[in-house]
C-alpha cells in the first residue's frame, strides 16, 4: 500500500515526480546505446568482425576502408533515423511535462491539478486557501496497469472514505460537462496507469522479414562453402605449384605450410566475398517502407472530409504484409455500421408503431414516400427526425397510459446531459448513441428531457413540466446488461423504470406478463429481421416501506470495504424483479458508405472476412445479409448454438458431415469423416468443397469450441466457409479467434475495429487497423494503420498493400541478383590467380558499388514501381491473389535470382577473359593486364545491372530516369577522377590505377567486349520474359497490356458510382453504455456543461443503384474468361 500524502511512512514507497519519459536516449547515452543496439543485428556484427579481420595483414587483401565505408554509412543512416524518432518522442514528452499547473502545497506527493473530486471534499469549492490546507491522507494500491480497478481510502477529519475506480480520473482523460475542478494527484509520471499501460507492444514482423533472415543465414552458409572451396584450392595449389614458384623467387627461404596457407586464404576470401551478404539490405528495406507509409498518409482518396481525417500508417514495418492478407476479422458496430442510431419502430403493449400501411393494409417499404408525422406539441422538435406512423401520435394525444408510461421511461431512464445553446435549443450530450436516439425520439413525441440535478430529473410531458425525485440509479455494466432508475413522481408514487437487453429483462418479468411477453418477443424477432437493434422496456411500482429498507441496505453496501460489488449487485438483482413489460424499441444502425462494395471486392480478392461482434445473433446475421456477406443463394448457413461442449462438438460434426456430404462427389477420397483432421488443414480439402457456406456461432458456444479438443473441428469448418460470424463474443474471445487462425493456418491476418473492446483483437492480428469513429481513439492508438471509414480498407489492401508487396518483392529479387553477380566474379577469378585472394576490381569500386553506383536505382524501383494503375488494382481484385500465395518472392524465387546472378557473373568474367586472352589493343600494345581487365569488368557490371533494372522497371518516373542513368554517369565520373594523375599524386598508395580508365576506354575493342558482355547477360532474360508473357501471361500482364492500349485509344473511364446498402436487412441490439455514469450523475459533478461539442459533420450515404455488385462480379468473371480460356491464367 502507498500513501499519496505520507507523514510518518514516507520511506515506505519511493514516489515518482510527474515527468514522463517515453524517449530512449539523451545526448550522453545516444551514441553508446544506439551502437550497442545496432551491433546486436547479425549483419552489422558480422561486418564489424570482417573489419577486425581486415586489420590483420596476413589475411587481408582488401584495405579496411572497403568495409568501413559501407558499414559507417549504414550505421549512420540508421542512427539518424533513430535519433529523429527519439527527437519527436522528446518533443512529445516536453509538451506533456510542460503543461501548466498550480501547486498549492509544495510537496510532490500532493500536487493539485484539475480533476474530479470526492463528494465529501466538494464543499471545499474553489477556495484556494482551504484547498491548500487540505491534509487528508490517501492509502491506496501500488501503481499498476489495471484500468478498471482502483482500491484506496481517504483519511480526513477523523473519517475514512472509500475510493474506487469511479472516484479516479486517469491521466490522459479529457473532462467534459464541467467548468472547473480541483484534485489530488495519487500517481504521477511513470506511476500513472497511462504510463503503466504503455509497455512494449508485441513486435510485429512480416513474413518477408522472417524469410529474409532465413535467406541471410543461407547466404552465410554459402559464403563459408565458397571460402572452404577456395581454401582447399589454395592448399592444393601451394603443394603442386606454389613450392616451385617460391623456390624460383626466394630459394629455400620461401618454404610455407600449405595447410596453414589454406587456413589464412579461407579468412581472406571471407573478407573478399563479404559483399554477397547484403549489409545495406535492411536499411534499404526501411527506406522503401518509409516511402510506402508516406504514400498511405498522403492518399487523398483515403481522406475523410466529414471529419478532416486522413489515413495514417502508424508503423513503417508492415506495409508489404498488407498485400498478403487472407483473413480479416472485423467488428460490426462503428466499423461496418455508422454507430449513428435512428429510432425507427417500437412495440408498446403488444402493438407495433412505425410500420406504414397502404389502404389495402399492405406495409409500405421504406423507400416509398410517405408524409412524416408533424410534432406540433413540441416547438423544439428535431426536424430531421423522421417517423412515418401517425398512429403513435394519435395514441399519445388520446392519452393511452401505456404509451405515456413507455415514453416516460425513455425520457427518465438514461445518462444523457442537457444544455441550451445560444438560440435556446436543447442540446443533448450522450455517452451512447443508442441513448441519444431514444431520448431524442421521446423528445419529438412530446416527452422532453429538460434538465437534471443530482437529486431530480425534469421533463416536459406534452407541454407540462414535471419534476421527478431521483432516489436511486442502478447503473449499467457488462454483466447486468440493463440500467434502471428509481424515481418518485409528482404524485408521490415510487417507480422503478428499467431498460436493457430483452434476454435479461424477460427473465425478471412478473408472471402476469406471459401473453404480452410472447407477443413482444414476436415483434422483437420481426425488428431483428429488418436490421434493427432492439431494447426491452419495463417498470415496477415500489412501496415506500420496502424502498426505505432496501435503500438503507444499499447505503450499507456502498460503505462496505469487503465484497462491496457483490453486495450491491445482489441488491440490484433483488429490486429489479417482478417487472411489468411495457414494450420494446427498435433502432437502426445504418451501414457505412461503401461497406457492401468493399466486402464484395475483398471477397473477389479471395480474402475471407469474419465478423466478431458483441451484438446478439439476429443482429449479426442480418448485418451479414445487409453487407452481402450472407446471401439467399448460399448452399447453407450453419448455426452453432450449443450450451455445452458436447452439444457444440456434435453441432460442428453434423455441419462438417453436411458440408462434406454435399461435396462427396468432388472429394476424390481426400476427406475421411472418421479420421481426425490436423489443425494445419490441407488446402486440397478446401478446394474440393464447392458452393458457398457460412458459419454463425454465439459467444457461449464459442467458449466451448475454443477448448483444445474442439477447436480442431471449429477451425476446419470455419476455414471452409465463405463467411464466419461470431456474435455475443467478449474482447478476449475476439483475440482468441484471431490467435487460433494466426497460429494454425499460417495465414496473414488483419483485425479492424473502432472501440476499446477491439484493442486485444487488433494487437493479436498480424495487422491491426483502427477506425476513428464514434467510440474514441482507443482502437486507433493500438493500431498499425488507421482511417475514418471501413471502405478505405479496400484501397489500403488492393492498392497500397498490393503495390508494397509487389515493389518489395521486385526490390529483393534484384538486390540478391545484383550482389551475387557482383561478388561471384571473385570466385571464378580465384581459379586463375592461384587462389591468392587477389581481388578482381579496384578496391574503391568494391567500396562504392553498393552504396553509390547501384543504391538509388533499386530504391526508386522499390518505392515507385507499379505493374497496373490504382484504378485497375481496385477494379480487378483477383490481382491480389499472388501476394496471398506468396508467389512473387519465396525460396524458389530466391534460388532463381541466385542462378541469374551466377550466370551473370560467369558472363562478366569469362567473356572479357576470353576476349583479352592473347589479344592486343588498337595501338598494338598488350591489353590483357590486370588493371585493364578490372576496369572492363567493372564497367560491364555497372552497365549490365543498370540495363537489368531498366528491364525490371514497370512504371517509369523522372526519378527512375535520373537515378538509373545518373548512376552510370556517376560511375564514369568517379572512375576517371580516381584514375587521374592528380589524385594519384596526392594519395599514391590508395589510388594505384593511374591512367587506366583513359587508356582502356579509349579503345573500341574494350567497348565491344562491354557490349558483348551486356548482350550475353541480358538477352536470355529478355527472351524468357517475352516468351512467358506471350505464352503464359499472368492476369497482371494482360491488364497491363490492356492498360497500355487504353491509354493510346482513349482516357480511362470514370469510377462507377458507390452502392448503397442492400435492402435485405436483419439485426438486433447490443447495449453500448459504460459503467459508472449513474454514480457520476447522482454526484452532481457533471452538471455544469457550458461548451457545445462540435458537430460531427458525417457524410450521408448516397442512395445509388445496387447493380454495381452484379456488374463487378460479372466483370471479374468476364475478365478472366476473356483473357484466357479454360483457366490458363497463371497467378
């Protein structure tokens, strides 16, 4: 336990000051810590080891600068990046740490800042002197990261007052509905729960990262093998030739141990061939990823003007993984839907209001025009509120007591705060959009919530003001799934008004409600079938004597220190029984704009979408139909609703037998029902399942299905269904489902949500996406990418994700090819130089090749290249499939690149070697000297790799041209400068190739050799690619050809209009409140609201034609069939 204002026990706990530190370095520690971190990387440590080896004269044939120059550049670039990131962390820390606050007592344990106070201390008011004299002691729990619990006691004036989580405002919260408040700081700086929860997030790595690490280890092994081969060659050469050679030169003084010579040669070649290990690979990858992240941030097509919210890449390390997504796990409310609720229908005393019928008694669809109800009883009525059924207003005017009581519950049972704007209009501030919809509906129907105090609620009933005494507030929480108020009406009667989930309230009804319960349940099912969120409404009359006795026990429970929550919950349960059912409400939560289009496109991209929601089953099912995830054409929709593990297992077994049974003729014996399938499912099993299936499972069934002996069946069935919907799931279950697929399917997963209950799911998936919607920024802060609308997910994956994967794969293929072509020339040269570890190239060329001559062109390709336009990437979702199947870069592709590099190295070495063999120059002089040979090979290499990257580039920009051709120009400029007499005169030991460039490159035969080497290196690749595109074109190849033809013929067509949501809607209700608002209201601390919140500015969904989906599906099918018949398109 710790004290916030200790007197005698000050040494029991070491208090923190109020500074927070999220930065990693300071001026003194940056260099040592950053270098220590960088040299923990295998590649950097390896090159540091090589640098040490190069300082040993006996084994080094390269000077130290050939290694230290690229190593220093790489380390420096990384250090600059790390320093920049840490600078912004320092800047953020300084902004927080320099916020102004007035310290009333000069003690760091009792700093007073603006925050919410206990009711017992509220009498201090704003009197600074009295506040400064406050001498209370808080004894509380030690600092921890639990956001939902706080235990402490305030000792003041010989009294003790319990502190709970509701009495504490956490650092980082924003106060609303209050003009001012003072408070005592309990935890400061790193002890705050905000900082306690800002621990290290799980480090996410892409599949390409993991593959690169494996390949680098393979390259290390390959390098060692080359060194061993050359060392053996040196040992043999020393025995066979070297002894006679040394005897000729040095006589008997030149004796040397051939085995030891081979040992030294091994390390010499490890140094020379070190460039096969790409030291600059990781830095180049980070630069490319940074560029891709900026493209996402700058994309105006992902900018939501309604809230001025751009898309944001909150990480720079996962971009190419966006092009490999196979499973999307999505929340529903606020993610697929707008989380903006509209009151549509209600059932009162067994009668539905809100349905509009024609003269023949047939219900009129929502799309047909009908005159809206005029709310003449309320001059402040919201004119945007639309309710088309006049019968409800007639019942109100006729004084139907059940209708009045129903609306009275809506006006009294809530946590809404009211205020008036400058025009005298009532403004409601709500913590739940559901409550806002219900209170607004009551207001427009004549029962206006006007104001509240801690003890009263004032409403206007059909023009008459009525003040109700608030006796108790039974707040909502996730276990109760209901909320109630106990009030005394103007007539003196005590009433309990309650609203909540129908499954909860129906269990607490008086037996006399049986007939009304049956009828209302039918109405609720009807509402759910129309895509509406439902809520049950009930009330109870209470006697004065019983209530006083009950309220006394409630006060005792609130004062208890042990099992306080359990005692209060029991009292709530006791009084919320024998309720009288009044009816039910139906609220519409509209789909976000473009949701149906996005889901359809993602399905065509072979991405499976699972909806994980806390809503009831009817809600989830019918939103599925609205989103076109569920269709009437599906072969079957499996619903798992068992209450025990045995029932769930049996339902899953029957579903599997049903699914496989319908496809038995296609299975070819691959499926054996009795045989237990492994979690890692064979893809051939999925491919043999024809037709579309969906799986719907609720939360309590999912809890059993996630058990170790059942999850095998769940995963197998779910992965063979086109759509999976999990309803009534907890945040933990969301994360468990993601982990299940992530672990056992070896597939790349993405989770997307907008609320705090989605954070665990977002952190569990490979990629987490947060939507900045109506539920705050918790999901955004925990995410890797964020934007404002679900529809932007389509562009994030199909454009940015696919491009990032495409670019990264091309970059890696070229990078490995280039390094092998450059390095292996030394290997071939070893057989002609007595395995003496002599280098082929000038040492400065070795140092500058990767960091100057070839770095920028490959970066330009990795950042800017694209195979097809963004519009075609969106129009043809099938282009996304190669990333899912990991086709563009894998181990096979790596070996192809290595083989390409080996072939190029052979051409680079043996063509000049053969051409120079016993050859003379134009002036009759001998040209087969070592330095001329080195210059010719280096020139050929630079030109070959530049031509190769030009062939690899699919999308040319000015930057590509400047970098590719500029790199060649830079090479010749540096070459002539380093071979000049001037620099030789200054540094004779470092630049021995004096005049060789002018001498060699002035001869036509040298340029013919360079040309022949280039043609021999490039032509096989050109021929192979031409034949592949002509005979076996991919979908990307065909669309690119069509794209070129379209550019020549006419401008690209404009984008097809967005689709509106489907008319097939089904849904239910999920309570959206948070616990704690009831006590806040009764405390009266939130009654001083003065500033109006800004309007949301949300865009309205256009009502366009729904034919887009059919056109898209038809276009996709026609495209594939027209490009190639009989499925010859190779993805």
